C-alpha cells in the first residue's frame, strides 16, 4: 500500500503506559503489546490529533535531533503491526482476536488475591528458606536420579512419575493463573516445550497492563507454589518410614520440584526467572539481544539482525550473556546428573524384557514403557510443529 506524507491515518484505540525506560503500547482490540521510545509515542499522539505526516516529521526532527525520524517508515511499521484502522478513510481489515477475552473468568479475582497477596508472598518466601534449612539438616533428602524408581516394574515407575509431574506442572501453572486472575485479567494454558521437555505454558501477555513493580510477583507465583509443595513433601519425609511407598512418592515430588527450579535458572530459555531479569532490567528482548551479542564468539546461535538493543541497554545485555552461558552449564549438569542416568537405568531395566516371550510380564512392561516414550515424544513434536508452523 502506497503511503505518502499527505496520507490521512487513523489508528485503532491504543493505551499507552510509561515503563521503566520507554513506553508500553497496548492495542486494545487485539490485546497485543509493543515497547516504543518516547519519539514514537509523540508521533502516535500527533497522528491521533490529525496532523499530517510531514508536519509530524519536521516537528519531531526538531525535538529529537539525534533520532533518525522517518514518518513514512514509521507509518508502514504501524500498518504491519495492525495498528492502523483507516488510510484516507478506507478501512483496513484485520481478523478479530477474542482468544483471551474470557480466559479463566470463572476463577474469581478474590480467590486469586487469597493465594497471591503481600502476606502470602512473605509466607512463600519463608517456606523457601525453610526448605533450604531442611536440605542442610538432612542432606540425604536431596534428590538422587534413582528416586523415580520406586517399583519393580518400569511401567509403574514411569506412570507414577508422569502423573506426579503433570499434577505438579498444573499446580505451577495455576500459581500463574491465580496471580493473573487476582488482577481480574484473562489468561490461558497451552502446551509448549523448552528444549526437549514438554511443558504447559500460561499466557502472561496481560502482565504488560501492570506497572513493572507488580509484574515480578506474577512471574514468580508458579515458583512460590512449587516450593510450597516441595516444603510439604520434605516435611512429610521427616515423619514417614524411609523405605515406604509414601516416602518414595514424596521423594519423586521433591526431585521433580528441584529439577523444575533448576530448569527455571536456565535463562537461555524464556523461563520465569528470565522474565524477572527482563522486568528488572527493563530490556524486553534480552534473549535475542544476548544471542546476537554472543554470536561474535558462538556463530551457531540464532541470528537476530532485526533486534536492536535500545541505547543504554548494552551493559544489561552483557550481564545477561553471562547468565545465558551459566544457564547452559546448569542445564548440562541436570542432564548429566539426572536425565541421562535415568534414561540409561530405565533402558537397562527394560531391554532384557524385549527378548522374553509375550506371556512374560517383563515383555509387556518393556512394550508399554516404549509406548509411553512415544507418547511423550509425540507431544514434543506437536509443540515443535505448533511453534515453527508457517503463519498465514
């Protein structure tokens, strides 16, 4: 579409909020959020006031002499983002977006505020300290890779582990859901992945409606719920017989939660701690900017040429790059000490069963275990296909 300085532009309804360094622009219709510097906000306000693009450009060049101001290019970007409603009186069609309008609206904001409030946060934080103290006093409660193998049949072990993991992930995500609903905002939970792990993901896009000081609690709510469950499991382990099934189940809960907390530290992925780092620094493309910075030494990392750090963000990007590399080491450690030994142990246990007759319990134990791995791998492929599927 041909844009001229004489083109009259009408924008969709936008809400603009001051953030730490720049501004957050919300498209009220679509629910999308965009970070923009002050010069862009002035341009939007002048467009809304009905000014011509050439007048806006000359005014902004005088006000921001160090900025490269090009209103035709800016108007084209607004058009690409779907923020333009009319051009010279002609409506610009776009698809309606109602996917999040009523997400989990059946959960009362009062219920969210019961679990997520200033007092409860202090309790959650105290439980984190209490869990650390228990580990120090009883180091034998720290998880071992064999903790998931509490039954003789591998099928039973995997089923119990998958069930517990699923329930704990749901609890984690509902920590996020309740924190969002405490502000009476909609959300949804979808299937996603982090590297080779299938995960559930809560849509946190609406947190941009809140000021930066209130966002971290929403990002950390799932971790608070994780630790509350882990503390309860650790406490219960102090009072149950060590070799009992109950102790085994509690051990799986502790191990699964510890690994989830370790995974949250892997900020080379967009984990909860990653979003906390973004929010604390006010740099909302840390991952992409960090990868672009590290490409000088690690050229195999994704190339984000279109991602440019704002002026003044270079120091935050360099610091994040250190945590990016540290996260890779942490993830490698988790695989080396837990996931690989677990897979090796499970394979060694089920392999002999495949050579036994179909009447053997061990044979069917091996077959069902393989089927379980196929199901998990299928979910991973589904998540990958959803992420990398070409968009219309």
